[in-house]
């Protein structure tokens, strides 16, 4: 496994693989790697000749009062994790390498970036789209892997790849959950044991909604989920939304496949989760 810190070195190594006809897989991460990331790495190991994991806590996607400084950075553990999973390259650039003071270009995916999480984290998806665009150009990825927990992120990246004609294929992977049902996330480390127990109720509420999907109209379904979430002690709900699975557009009773997505705060931790519902 090679650890690379500069853009030029990764581009050089990746281009060599490309010329040899190798398929390159990219797993973009912010580190604090867990089983969710592992599922993406394993999928790339299965599909691709070369697997690159990028570890970069991207300052552009954090708001001024968010957790950029306290975001976990267990670098040694992350590198062991990548080694154990037979990753070929870990790309770990500095902030200055990715975004020097001279950087002036940003990628915006209009409309999709402004709804759901975008309403509460105004510059977040602009930061995500910009860094992912750069990572795609640096890695020459044929396949790029994203987890479905960040469903809005996934849809935004899919749109960006279509609009800007990136050559990569976006591969989405199912949410990985703890035994309790809690969606695995790097931010779960912020939760106290009690908060963790409360957080596990979120998935149960979503699951119940998906069972009721055939019999209830969407606004009743949303309201029931909201009422149940509100009963979790100390919860603060950012949103509960039901949108079209395909493109996050408005969903109604005729929409065959929808996504029920939530974002909540438990204490100082923001959690997101979702469930796919099909008629
Ligand atoms: O999902 C994440 O960890 C980040 O948003 C990503 C895609 C690595 C971009 O910084």
C-alpha cells in the first residue's frame, strides 16, 4: 500500500495504471474509517484492478459553526484499516495541497444543493461537489463509491457527473448499520451511550414508516414519523422529508419509489438516516 500526499504524485501513479488498462476505483472519505467505508472498499476491491482511498477532511464542506476542528482524525488507525483491506493507494493531501489560497473555482449543483440538508448547511454541498470533482480529476477513477446514508450527496454527485461529463461511474452502496439499527457514521463517536440508544430508535421509526407506505398517504406518513421522532428525549429535528428516489424531486401518491430522509440533532451530534420505500 502506498501513501501519497501530493496531487502530482497520485496523478502520475494513476495515469500509469490507466495506460496499462487497469480499472481504477476511488473511495472518497474524510477518514475515521468504519464498516460503512469498508463495504465501499470491498466493493472496489471486487470491481477494480486498483483501489484508491482518499482521506481528506474537507474544510469547504463545513459551516463556520460546525465540527471541522473536532472531526475525528485517527490517521494511524485509518492507515492500518486500509492496509488490512488491501487498499493500493491512500491519498492524504493537506488542505494547502487541495485548496491553496489561489483556489477560485467551485462546483454548484443548483436546486439539489438547496433542499433537505442544504437548507441547514448552506455551503455544504458546494464544498462536497468541489472536492469530489477535484478527486475525480486527480485519481482518473473509472468507478467511484458512495454510501447511501448520505443520499442527497449521492444524488448531487450523480448529477454533477452527468452535467460535467466526468467519465467515472458512480457506484452506490447500501447503508451499513449497527446491530441496534443505528446507521454507522464517523460522527457516532460523539454520542454518549444514552444518546446512542436513543439514536437507534430513528431506524425503527423509518422501518415502521416503510411498512405503512402502501396504506398511508405521504403526508400522514411523514407526520407520524415526525411525531414519533419528537418523542425521543432531547431530539431536535432539522427535517423529515419524503422525496422521489430518482432525483429528490417532489413525490406524490403516484411516485413508485421514494426516499424518507431525516436529519436530527441528539445533543451536539447531527445524524442523518433514510429508508427507500417502493410501491
Ligand atoms: O461523504 C464524505 O465522507 C464526504 O462528503 C466526501 C464525499 C469524502 C467529500 O469530502
